[in-house]
C-alpha cells in the first residue's frame, strides 16, 4: 500500500481514468494500482504503467470471472484500457498540452531531414526507446524546426516484437533521439537505416535540435551529410570537427 498521500494531480488522473473503465470505481482502480505497481502512486510511477499491467491489475484483484480478467477482453475493453492508461500518464482530457504541430508537405523545407524523438512529456527528450509513450516527429532544416507529428507508442505493448513495432512507427525518420536504448533495439534501428543519437541527460528538444541545426548550416559530420544527400567526395572535405 502507499506510504505517502496521493497528490492532487495523481488523484485527479485516477478519478478520470476510472470513468472510462466500465463498472470500476475510483477505489477499485487505486487498489489495483497499489497491488500491482508495488510502489507509491506518483506521477513517475504512473508514467511507467502499460496497458498489459493495468489489465493484470484487475485480473489479480478479481478472482471471479469478469469481463476484465485475463486476455479475454474484447476490442471495446482494450480501447477503454488504452484510454485509461493515457489519462493515467497525463496525456488526455484535462491534462492535454497542445503541442505546436504544423502541417507539412514534401518539398516545404528544402535540404531538411526528419527526426524522431522519444518523449513522454511536452517537447522534451525524456524517453527510452523501448518504453517512451510517443515519438515527436520534427522536420529540421538550417533555418527551421517544425513539429509535424506525434505518434503514440501505446500499441507496442500488444505487438509480438515490440522493438520492431516501434521501428516501424518511425521508419521514415533517418535520425532518432533517445535518452537510452538497448543493444538489440539499437541493432534494429540501425538496420532500418535510422541513426540513433543518445543524449542521456535529455532536455528541451528544440534546444538540442538547435545544435544539429547549426551543424547543418555550417559543416555537417559525414553521417549527417550522407542523410542530407551531400556527395561522398564533399562529405569529409567540408566537415570540421568541433573540439
């Protein structure tokens, strides 16, 4: 059971999540989370919750047959679980933070590249490749950083190969920013011709991308020059390493 009071933020998320789960009270949901997360209910612990964990929570608490038990939930049940998890993460309903997504068509930004960012909150680089809630998709040129899409990774929890599912989500992005990534996942990312950039400390992604933007404008490293389509004979010649 929790050893400290639940914050107002967490309490509100739980109350809202319980409303999308049929016949589940706030108390039922709190008990399920306490038993199966095995830690205090905080924004951080809720951010690590998966749909599968939430389903198991109710399977563990209710031993009698129930529409919520085991893997027998129908499609409408799955949709409810997904929505509840998004609310518990803080991503929907009252807590939606509008992200500045702008339309993009091919050719809008000449000499630009597409970048995926593992993220859990706002425009932050704060996600592990294999567990982040979503990927922010940016189009980046020497003079513009444009957020063009946000792709939820919640369905990865149901995929036979979770890493492959995530790779397919961002296959059109030749560059990926993460705070961490495991070896097998990194291999699949690289096999998809996606260049992983690990920034362990994370941070505001627009500030991080500004450094890459500067490299595009001045002298991109060979790997970036290749993505930008710079011919092989010019890649090293134009590159100046910054010490």
